[in-house]
């Protein structure tokens, strides 16, 4: 302007200044949430509100509504979270569809508290679309954050693994091509290798099925790569979560203990609800499976079972109590959110309760809940664990009646694992139980193999199960227990 009299062409407009301020406040708010600094989060929200009042509505106007929701979630004030979620959804309608601004709002909403009262599968298509939108405008980091949340949601829904393997392979290729931060690349390597292990393509599936070592990654190399980075602890957390999932599926008790010792504490401060749910579920299941096979899932004490194999590590009393304390915290969190209508946590809560109680009736409820809500991966785990529970109780020579029941549950588990696409687990079961190698299915697939599955909110089974009874049973569950005849609570009826 000095040279050619261009006036104010080089000077930012008032609108540009406001948007820069709003961008900085949003970024600061996200960092404050990640650090658990709620006073700074609230201050950012107040400043955003002032900008909104002075200059009108923008995408950043939703920040004051959404960001406190993570703190409210941590404090188990779920009804307030739901109210903020509804307000945010209404406000989001003012933003142009398929725009980067709308995409940013979707990440903010679906990445934090959306899944506290909405099914995971409701996020799959929006997050996949957000990934494409950000790629199209060259904004790479939010594109891959959307892909990461999408993958956690997909794994939590339990859809067929084959489409996800294709998606994750593409995400990893793009993350490498665009030179994304190493921590993000490792996350997609982890997802891809986890799926390959489930499909039986890990390096040593016979002895170490839960080790993330194969064609895509070597977990030790990845951790060494991240050692000097500030992302080392989060990376270790994510790797341990995936290994605990594999350990639960493949009954790798040594891997359960190893990864519990690495990251036994659950940090509910994590802004990503889908990631918290994934990690919490497999942490609790690992604790109860590991102690349950020794007859110690409730108290941490006890002499164990004579049918525990040599591959089950011995857990001392102090460590067992530490494990159970963590599992108890996870159960409390799930109970609190289920009471307020969390449709995702209900089947998971029943499965965790069954693993804790080591009770046939409790596993039966979990099987019904997981089956009716379409969670075939959890349905498969529940069927297999129930068969193993009966086998431990009856010994090496069960009565013909018990033998028939065990076979039925194992066959059902095998079919569900096949439908899920976990061919590595199918091979493991067939090698362990000879009769499964010759079993033939009498009908088609057990579940739909589509991205959109049953809506947990429409389940008729959930209307019949009394949630209050499920939560109250706790440690006192026995094989003789029966479901209560009281009418279902209004919460469950609404679910």
C-alpha cells in the first residue's frame, strides 16, 4: 500500500481479526480440556460468548456449550451433558452442510460426549464424511482425528472387520503420504495390526496372539520411536488398550497381566468418550477374566480352580485388590451413565457384571443384550466365556447334559466370530476343541454385515431387563438367581 496506494488491502478486516481470536480461543479450549484445566476452559468459553454477542454466531460459538460437557461427564452429571448436546446439535444446523465449519463441529460433538446417549453407529457416516471434507480442503490433522474416532466407534459397534481393514489401510497410507505426526501414524498402524491379528495374520498367533507384531508394525519399535516424545504415554495407553482387546478375545492371560501392569489406571479425563469406553471395557474384562479363572473375581482372594491352565499367571493378593479397585471404578462409571440413558454402555455393563460374578445367569443376560443390540463381537466373547465357565465348574469329564450345553455355546461363539471376521480366533477355537473343526452351520450368518446395524434404542429386550436388578446383583450373584419380577424402570423403557 505504501508503494502503489493500495489502501487497506494488506490490513486484515475486523471479521478476520474476530475469526483469528475465535480460532485461538477454540484451540486453547481444546488444549485446556486435554490438560484437565477447567478454569481455563471456562474462561475460553466466556470469551467466546462475548465474541458471539458482539459479532454474531460462528462455528466457534458452540465451544462454550460443548467444552464444559467433558468436565460434567467426568463428574457424572450426565443429564446436563445431554442438554448441552441437544443445544449444540440445534446450533450446528445454522452452519452450512458439508462445510469445514460443520465438520469441525461434528468432531467436537462426536469426539467428546455424543456417545453418552447416542449409539456409536450414529457417528460412523458423519465421521467418515468429515474425514473426506477435511482432506478435500487440505486440513490434514482434523481429517485424521475424525478417522481415529471413526475407528474406535466401528470397533465398539462390532461390525464386520473386512470393511474396516480396508478403511484403516487407506488411512494409514494417507497419514504416511502426508507426513502426519508419528503419534497419529502409530495409532493407525496399531488399528491395522489389531485387525490383522484378529484375522490371524499376526507374527506369532499361537503363542502371542495379543502382540502387535506383524507386517504393519512392531510394537517395540513403535514405542522406541515415541520414547523421547511427549506422546509416549498416550501411545503406550492406546497400544495397551488394543492389546487388552486382543487378550480378551484370544484368552491370552499373560498379555492381560502385562498390559494391566503397564496402564492399569483408567483416566476418565480423556476428552474422547469412544476411546474411554473401548479402554475401560477391555480393562475391566481383562481383570475379571484373569482373576475369574482363579476364582478370585470378586474378592481378590481364594485358592483358585484346579482347571486353571499353566498359562494363567498367579496374581498376589495386593495386585488383585489393586486390579479390582480399578474395575470397580469402571463399573461405577458405567452404572451412572446407564442410569441416565447410555445405550452403548448397557450391554458392556452386563458383560462386565457377568465376568465379575462368574455366573451362568448373568452371562445369559449379557448374551441376550449383546445379541439384540447387534454387538456380535461381545456376543461371541460372552458365549465363549460362558462355555469356559461351565467347563471349569464341571471339570474334564462333564455330564452329557453339560457337555451338550458347552458345545452349543462354543458353536454359537464360533459362528459369531466368523461373522465378525475374526478368522484368527476361529482357528484358535477349532484347534482347541476338535468337534468345532467338523461343525457345520445350519443357517446363514447370525447378524447383518452392514455398516448400519440394529439401533440400541429400539431393542425390545432392553425393555424387559430390569436395570436396577442388574446393578444391585453385584457380588452376590449365584447360579440360582432369577430375574426380578418388578416392572422395568422408566430409564430402561426409554432405552
